[in-house]
C-alpha cells in the first residue's frame, strides 16, 4: 500500500491568529462597553468627533465581527484544516500575507471609522480602498485554503471543511456585490445601487454576513473542536449533510426580514419571512449535532470548562436561531424592529455563540500547540461564569427595554392621541435598562480579561511547537469504495465540485430576490415630485452619513397608525431613488427623521442649529451627542463637483455641467439659511462666516426630509 | 428507506416556493376576519409546535444525561443488569412516543452505526434524522407554502397597506365612539380662559413638556417669541392663542399642536400662557409683533414698535 509520509503542521500561524483574536476581542468589546456607557452618560462622547456614538458604534461592530471573530475563524481554520487534510498549509508566505494583511485592514478600519470615513451600510461601512484590500486578502486566504485542500492526504472532506468552503465562496460574493461603488475621492464613494434596491442588497449582505461570517465558519469549528474536546463521535452524518445544504441554501433568502413593513415590495418581504421560518430546522440541525455528540460525555461537561464553554455556545446558537425566525414573523417584527430587542438578540449570538466558542477553542488549542497544560482550570471556570452571567445581564435588559419602548411608541389615549407624543419620554424610560446592559457587558469583558490572563500564563509555561511533526499515508490515486457508500461521499472527494455546488446553492436565493429588484421597474413606482438633492443638501447628507446619525435615527415610516400619527405619511419606495447610500436605519434610539422637514415635525432652522450644538439645551434629558464641531468646521465644497459627476453617471438627473455652478447654488442656499437663523434667533450669535460651516449643510438636509412627497400631496397628483 | 426521498423533497419544495410570489394579486378580501384569524391560528400553531420541539430537545438532552448515568452505574454492576433493564416488559406510551420521535441509537450500541470515518480521530455515527426535527422542518415548509399562497396568490392575506387602512378606519371609529361619550367640545369659538389653579398648573406642565424648548422654561422666549410681554405676533387673548397653538405657524416653525394635544389641553396651556404676562423672567427675548391689550379686546396696531433684531443687544451667544 501507499507509503506513510512525514510532514509538519504550521502552528506558528495559528498562534498569531490566536493572539490577534485575544487582542482585538478585548479592544472591540471595550469599545462596545464605551458606546453602551455613552447611552447612559452622554457626556462620555466628550464632544470629540472621533469618540461620538455614531462614529464608534460601527467601530465596535466591525471590530468584534471582523477582527475578533474574523481572527478566531482563521485561528480555528488554520489549526483544523491542516489536521483534517493531513497536510501543512499550502504556503507559509500566503499564510503570513493573510495574517498581516488582515491586521492591516483592521488597523485601517480602526483609524478611518472614528474619523468619519464610512459608507454607512451596516457591516460594510469601510471605504473603497479598504474594500479592495479585503478582496485581495480574501483571495489570498482562498488560494491558501484550496492549495491545502488540493495537496491533502485525506481522501474525503469532513463536514467542517464543507462549511469552510461555503463560507469562503459566499463571503466573496457578498462582499463584492455589496461594495460595488464608484469613488469620488480617495476615501469616498457612492454605491451603484440606490434607495430600496440598495436596502435589499444591504440586508442580503448584512444578514448573510451573520450567516456566513458568524455562523457557517463557526459551525465548521464546532464540528472539529467539539468532538475533539469531548472525544465522542459526531452524532449523525446524515444530519450533517441535510443541515449543511439546507442551511446554506435557505439562509441566503432571509435578508428581507430586516426590511419588513418598509417600502420593500411585499413579495420580497414575504420571501424573507417564510425563508427565515424555514431556517429554524437547518440551524437546529447544527445545534443538535453538536449537543447530541456530547451523549456519553455529559458527566465530563460538569468538570471540563472547555466543554462548558462549548455547551453554552451551542445552546446560545440554538436560542438565537430560534429567536431570529420568530422575530421574522411580521406581527412580532412590528414590535421588535427598531427596538433594543434586536440588540439583545444579536448579543446572544455574538457573546454566546461566537464569544464562548472562541474561548472554548482557545482553551483547547493553545495548551496543545504550546505543549503544556491549561494554567488554571479554576480561572477558566471563573471566566465561564462571568461570561454566562454577562450574557444574561446583557440580554434581559435589552428585551425588556425593547418591549417597553415599543409599547410606549404604540400607546394611544381613548381620544386618539399618542400617550407619549414626545419621543424623548420613551428614551428616558429605558435608560436604567441601558445601565444594566452596560453592567452585563462589563461582566463579560471581565471574564475575557481573566481568560486572556489565564491563556498568557498557559502560553508562557510552555514552548511553541512551531512545526508539529505528523504523518499520514499519501492520497490514494484511485478511489476504492469499501462496500456500499452514501451517495454524498462522492462530492466529499471533489473539493472543486463542492465549491461550485455551494456557489450555485447560495446564488439561487440571491438571484431570485435581487434581479427583479434591479431590472423590473414596477418594483419601485416613480413619484413625479421626487427630485435630486441640492448641492448643499447633498453635502449635508454626506455629513449626516459621516457622523453616523443613521445609527440612531431611521428614515422609514412604517404603515402603522402609531408611526404615521407620530411622524406623518408612511414611506414609499419611490422617495428613495436618489438616496446613495439609503439611510433607512435599523434602530431608533432617537426619533425617525423621514418627515423631519415637514408637517408637525418641521422645526425652525435656528432650532436645529441650537439643538445640534447642544441637544440638552433644547431637550433636557436627551442622550444625543453634542455636535459643536459642526459649527466650527468649514464645509469642504471642493468635493461637490466630483460628487455631482459621479451621481450623474449613476443616473441622478443633474443637468450636464451642473458641477461647474453647483457651488454657487450651494452658497446661495447656505446664505439663506443663515439669514433665517439670524432673524429667528439673533442671540445665537452666529459667526460672520456661518454660511461656510458644516452645520448649515446638515440643517439644509434635515429640512429637506419629507418635502418631496408633501409637495406631491399638496398638488394632489397621486 | 425513507431517507432517500427526504432531501430531494426538501430541496424541490424550497425551490418551488418562491415562484408563488411572482403573482401579486390585487386584494378584494372576502370574509377577512375569518381568514385573518385562520392565519393567526396557523401562526400560533406553528409557534406552539416549534416550542414543543424545543422542549423535546431539552427533554432529550436531559434523558441522555440520565441514561448515561444509568449505563455507567449498570456497567459497574455487570452486564446482566443492563440486559435485564432492556427486557423491561411494558413501556409507557410516553417512552414509546419519545423513542419514535428521537430514534437515536443508544450510546451503548453506537458501534453498530459507526460509519468508519476517521478525520484526525473524529468518527461519525449514522443516526437517523430526529423525526421531531424533520417534522418541524416539513411543517415550516408547509407553512411557507400556505403563507405565500394566502398573501400572494389569493385574496386571503392583506398587504401591509390594506392592513394599515383598515386599522386607521377601526381606530377612527373607536375614537369617534369614545368622543361621543365625553363632552369635550372646546373649540376656538367657545374657548374661555380657565382660572382654576389646578387647570393652570396642568397647563404649566404641558408647557414645560412641549413648548419650553422653543419658548423658554419661563416663557422668556428662545427660538420662539417671548410669552411674557404684551406683544403678540398672531394676536393675544384666549381665542387667538388657542387658534395659534392648534393650527401652528408652519412657515415659522411653530408646530400645529392640534394634531398632538387634545383641545382641552390646548385650552389649559393657553390659559397658563395668559398668566405669564408681566412675569419679567430673566433673559427675556425682545418683543415681537404688536401690543395686544386684553382690556380693549381688539388689536391695537403699533407697527413701529417691533424691531426684534436690533433690540436684542444682550445676546448670550454660546
């Protein structure tokens, strides 16, 4: 028979990714704690632009998703893939390019996001040069992974590897399509999709970032590390097959559940809802295969902290994949959407599933590659309990606050008025919940600190086996079937077919939902009175994007009595055709702004000026950050021409050569606003050159919101 | 084997489903309530089944733990007792049901279903798909088909827009029915200034919640005009003030509060405003508009008096 070959596993790269996981995990979670505290004590924004909630909330989400979990994925994949393939990674150089490239991307994200360079699409905020870098590094990862798979000594691909392959190809597709954009400058771009189309692309992407970055690669890790740690056989191979294919096929359809009751066409909303419901079983397939693999090892779960971490992780996975489909049921979504319930939901997944599994894996793997024992089982148990309690103290206040706030939003008096017409009342009510949530987060982080200490002590007590000797027979050149095989064994021998198979399976849902939205005009009925933004409004809108206002303020009035009563006419898809990026938002910590410039929400220019400068001088108790720098910074009008040109290229009907005179219109409109403010409130003491300041552009944009559709109403041409 | 057909059926069903959505039927709902309730019942049933499934999963986990301990114990006491324990003659309906819902091969016999796979030491068993899990999967697919049919191929389900219009109609009827039972018929023609201190203090709290952000906590003015002087932009006196509050002055940023406050509350806040006259709060905004003399009950036009921009020399700034 074949000769047994000797080779070495590369543990050095695993170590690097493990260290990066710990470092970025801590950083990302501390940023999260800071933003949580900002909601309780708005003074913590410190009136520093780069420290305000709107700018660093995306830093938190990006850091924990792409830096913490991202490095966690690579750590686990580089460890398990080599062993499952019985081969060293394809190229040490690619491994290192992958590692350092990824860290460079994280650092550039950590610099650009607080500085306000963002495209504002959730989890796709990074600017176009970083998007390109991500694409390159992802390709490097892919080559390295497939190179390893091709030169493997193990004939069949284990289920973990199916998940890795599906992850890689799907993330590639999602990332590229979501970030199709045209640059207007070195760090700014406009996306090729606008309004409702972009919204659908965004949540097709955003939901599947959860699916294929936070879920499938971690299922792969679970399939390797859980049976290893428990030393038990995987419960059901058949279940692996069915839930793998069903999961990746169904997941991709579910994005529209982020857009229920919005202006997204009904058919797409319904698809999002029913496919989300059908996701329960495939998701639970993973949970069952994990938990049932522990049959016969439950007595050890009591003693082994690693298994405890894994059990809580898999249980949290089961809980959030049950909760998610429930939240996709339209009538329930009407309550949870825009509220803190969503925040609680994602943290059960992120802290429970990703956080606990990451540390379970690290506790298992680091002692092994450092040829030593875990420094302290006791500390690991302390970490476990701090983490578990942290999750509970995080999630419960969020559910509570979500329900409380929604019930307050929708409460009517018998004579037909909102019981809480002032949005602020519904915010001050839940601030105690925000405080408890911060305690929960702090507990979780203190667990992480204990864990990192424990791992550092572990590592320093051993020595890295950088190249671990292993041996395995070479891959047989011809497949010899042993008896009757399951039909699925065929594709397990064919990595390329597996890649193409998963690509086809994930493309179906995307195409059925996205193509009609792109190419069938009926899906976005035009509204004649909707016009492009003026240059000043456009610049103001980009400042609104820069400051991350959309993190707290939605622009999407849903067709509910309690929303139209509070905000005005519900939103129509035709209103958004010139919106790049779309700013519907997904959370209302502040009120919706879709009708801010009209009707009962319309405020004086001077009100906005004073309110942006110091929100609490106008609304005592408000938790909005103060944007005093907007009154000091000069508006950069040098970008106007390039922006207008790109937008015209994308189909916004600006007259040809309008970019040459756009800044004249901009100055005229700004001067008008300053004049009005001086008339309304002379004691604001506006500086001489107030019309050059950024705040005027933002005010112009806010006053534009909702105007187009109101004009139409007055003209009476439906 | 049943399993041969499971995957193709699952896949075919989920691929065919979306086709149903292409047709968007204009809705002319018949028997709305009946069908709306039916959909509700179906939703609740599915939710209930799913929850039962969740409980079953927990029960299964629990029982595996118990079983493990049992086996461990029996192993120590000898194989005879294990065999004996499997020979237990009567099984309760529950344990039969439970077994049929899980169909998991006991750990002690797992060697029989070991597939012989070995991935870096990881082995795989060939347990069947848990029937309760499979049932849940099929049920969710059936629900999807029914839902898409109801909302996109038939007139049964209502679109969000139709639901909204219906809700508005129902709410309007309810409000009207309520209003018919209360005699709160204040309007700008019959409104009178209230003097009851309790009413005035209610007016004060409405003022500080809604008006103070523009008119100052003490009515000294801010974005909006001073409420404490004798000058009025849109007329003083209870009737004019009631009118201005109710309808707003949209061009100047004054909100039409009639959409947010009930008439009796507007009467209260207007009455409170009238009590502010001559209170001389600190940092007053310069007078705007014309003098309104309540005693004459008619507007005295003194156009030359108001020069707001020039008058304010004490601007506090920021």
